[in-house]
């Protein structure tokens, strides 16, 4: 018997759960379909956010021939068959799951046909395509990031799915429980709903039944369905505010609900946004702690995580680099862009290599465009590491 998650696969973008920016009434992909066009793209998002569903809806609404392959499972011969079918049809939509695992041989095979438009590629991935996908593929596609599904969106989808079952009864608290435990994964929520229905004796789903299926502690942190985001915000602000006890508490909550991905991502952001140059060694320590969890498992992995989060909270803080890059980006986006000085262009014979100029290994040169030569993006904060960097820089420039 086919699983509910498969039978619920929508054939229209309007039935996609929680991705209004892409699939809603005025969504980007909705407008593409209205205009009868489709371009190669990558759909990037967490498991259960609707990547496959969107791809499925696109091909059905446009009513065009398509094939679905997996970059890991399908071999080169399978790709050859798709290409030959594309040549016979004049066009083929290829839905590629796990596209970040596409090896070079398969890439080399596909790229000319994606380039020519004979094959319209829809890649699906849970990995950040800006890091995990070959630039040759990336430059030929549009990248769309799927939003994390809110509790409200999952509940809306569950209510619709519940109508698929004969005489199913489920109350508001049970719907909320399923949505919370699913942690943004709509497929997981559908699987839980289906199992609960067939476990129940009288076709009534209760909290008791659901907790027998998954007894993970459910933490409702607010009444508006934004608990997941509020929890992450509280975690970051506790570290930023140097409250080690609160930081450990909110980390424990994230561990208890099993939201490791969000915890790891947020720790990495905090290391560079809030601590930065005040303790520049913290970034590698966060990475090492994350790797330790993968090696040890969460039961013992909680220990290195607690060590690093404690240090993060107790560390001096600096957002000087964060402010610097924001300021530079603001200039660029406003069009404040000048020509690169001739002396530092690749062909310049006037460039002076600083390593050849002891004792400070520095030359008095202008590196910013002339239009921006007096612009200050970076300003040091009052912590030992940055004060020392600033002191060395002033001495290098023979300034007091």
C-alpha cells in the first residue's frame, strides 16, 4: 500500500504547504508556470520542506515529459537514456535528487544539454548549493531556497491530509503535537499521522497514541507557533549577553528536541558574528565540537558542546568584522564602486611585494579604489586581541 506522503504529493503549486514565496498565488514559480516557461533550477531546503512536491507540481502543471533520477543511485547508462529521450522529444525535464552528489562524469555528460536547453534540470538538495555543488552546474541554474516550514503550515497540511482517511478524528492538541515533533519536516508529520490512524482502535488520534509512537519531549515555548525561532533567538542572545547559564539552558532545550542542525548552524553564526576577533579561535572550536558530536553521538557529544557554548558565553565579544562587511556591502549595493588601482592589478610592474620590505613588511600603498580611498569599514572593539592587532598595525605604519 502506498504511503500517505506519496499519495498526498500535490500536482498543483497552489497545494504546496508553506512555500508561498515560490508556490503561492504570486509566487516566483507560479508566475513561471503562468507564462509557460521553465528554467533549470536547484531547489534547496531541509528534508520535508517540499522540494520533490514542487518539482512534481511543476512538471504536471506544464504537462511536459520528465524523468526523475538520483545522482547517487542511477548510473551513467540511465543518464544516457534520458538524453536520448530528450533528443526524441525535443525537450526533457530531468528531476535530479541528491544533485550535490553528482560526480564529474555525469556532470560532463549533462552540461552541454542543460546549456542548450534540451534538458531542463530541476536539482533537489538538502546541502547548501553554494558550497556543495560544482560551479559548472551552479552557473547554469537558478537557485531557490525553500523556507523552513512553520508549525502553522504543517498543521494546515495535516488537516487537509486527515480528510483522506475515513472517519478520522483528531483534536487541536494532537495536531500541534505532530507538527512540533516533526520539526519542520512535513513528510515526517504525514507518516506520524498515518501510523497513528492505523494504530487507533476507534479512528480517533489522541496524545496518548502519539506519545506511544514518539515519546520525544515536546517543548511548546510560546502560543504563536514560533517557538522554534524564539528558542534559537534566546540561545544566541544569551551568548551575546554573556549569560553562560541561560546559554546552557537553551542549548539543552535544543538538544532535548533533537534540533541539532539548527543548533550547529546557530553556534557557527554566533562564533563569527558576536565573538569574532575578540576570540578568533572559537570558530574552529565550534567546528571541532560539531564533529565530535558526529563521532560520539548526542549522549556523549553534549559534553564538548557544553564546553564550547560555555566558552562562547564567557568570551569577550566583538562584531567589528560583521559591521565591516555590512558596511562594504552597503557601499557596493548603492553603486559606490571604483576602479581597482593600477598598481595592484595582475599585470602591474609597479607592485611592491610587502614581504620584501623588512622590518615591518609593509609598504605605503593605496589598495582601495580612488573613490573610496578614505573609507573606513573596520573599527576595532575594546578587547585584548583586537587592541593588539590595532597596535601592531599602527606601529607597522609608523603611526602613534
